[in-house]
C-alpha cells in the first residue's frame, strides 16, 4: 500500500508516508445495492434475531461500514458468493469484505478514504488473466476497471491484506497463493520508481534519492511561462535519463525530465574526492555553458491604483 523507500529523514522518518504506484484511495459507494445483495445471498435480518441467536456458536454478524445489519451461519459460503458477484461487476470493485474469526463477524466497507491496490487473482488458476495484465503494461496502459470486472484483478484494502504469502513473480507461487503482484516495481512509489536498479542499492540510499529527487531542477510544466509562481527555477537544457525504468515510461517523466546526464569517472585524484565529493573539470564549468545551466523566473506584483493616487497627491 505504501512505498517502501519514500519517507523523510530524521525525526519524521516513518511518520510521513507516500503511496505506492498503483495505490488508490476509495470514494463513497452507495450502501443500498450492497445491503440488497446481502439479503439475496441468504443472510437474516439482525433486527428479528434474539440475543441468544446472535451469540450462539457458528453465527457471524455482518457489519456494513461498522453498523450491524444481518446474520449468517455460513460465513465461508457467503464470502465466496459475495466475491463472485463483485468480480462479475454487479457491485463496485472497491467494496471490500473480510471475515474476522476472532470476533465472529463479517465486515463490508463501502465508505471513502480506504487505501487499496489491485492484485492478480491466481486462486482460479487461470493463466489468461495474467497475460491480459502483462499485455496492458507492455502497451504502457494503466489497468482499467474492465480488467477488474472480468475477474482478472482484485482490489484489496488494508483490512483484507491478511495474505500470508504475496509473491512478486508468477514462477514462485504455490497452492496456498491466492493473489499475485502485477509487477515487482509497483511496490514502490512514483519517486522511488525513477531510480534505476533500486534493488542494487542500500535501503537508506534509495530513501536519500527520494528526498533529493523531489528537489531536482527541470521542466516543471508545459505552461511554465504562463504560471503565477513568485519564484520558478527552470533547467535550460533538460535531458532524458539514459537508463529508464517502467515507472518513468508510465508516468511520462521522460516528457518533462529533471537534470542532465553527466560523465563521472570513479578514480582517485590527490584525495580531493574523499567520500561523496566531486571534482569538476574546468572545461565543464567555464567553456561548456550547457551543463547545469538554469534560469530563475520571478514575478512581481504592482498596484497601479496606489501609484496613481500618490501621483495626484504630489500634483
């Protein structure tokens, strides 16, 4: 649900979080179709139940957005039937349902503000669904709602994330696996996904890059000369990164890049390049003006009405 690398340094580390690439925050869905479906699937109205029937063994109370609504004595069958209706598109794919065996209850949520992300369903053992998702990414398309309706994907919320094993690749799941990651890079956010080969770096280095990557100077937008920012830094000659990730292609970062490709030699130079220091070539700084050249645009507001008033007073 959250990016594993993008978090601030220092005191705010772990307190400020960023969403993963395909994470979605739900909006409100109407409860009435869900309530009607609950009774269609054989649940009994809790209003007509006595306290003895509610607390007897094997009885599960069905909650809709925290409100008790019905009672079922076959929670497993009810859960599977409800999910089948959701995969067929009869109700919204963002309606979540899960069983809490500790409190003998079934929770259904349709409210807003829930964090969810899509995963591939592999419990049906259908390789066609995985091919559909792979072709969508190959064409640089986001996963649409149609894929969820077809039953290829399932949008899981935080409450449903009780999956013991969530493999990243199709070749490592077993019989106990119910869901599969769409692609391994989707566990990262939009900023961490710009890092090439992040699995070859130490974890703190990816976190540092997430903080510094947000400060990079580049082309901010296509309407950069029509904006009303009081101070705006623009790179004169921004360049596309030589090594691109799938995230760069999906979010179109290469259309408005930030930074330039520099040629860096890893070598010893009289001790001046200790740790992470860099020694710049004089030719790079003085002669080659295209490197690291940026412009500063400022906006100043003038009140001409007050200037006219002052001029009349002087007259």
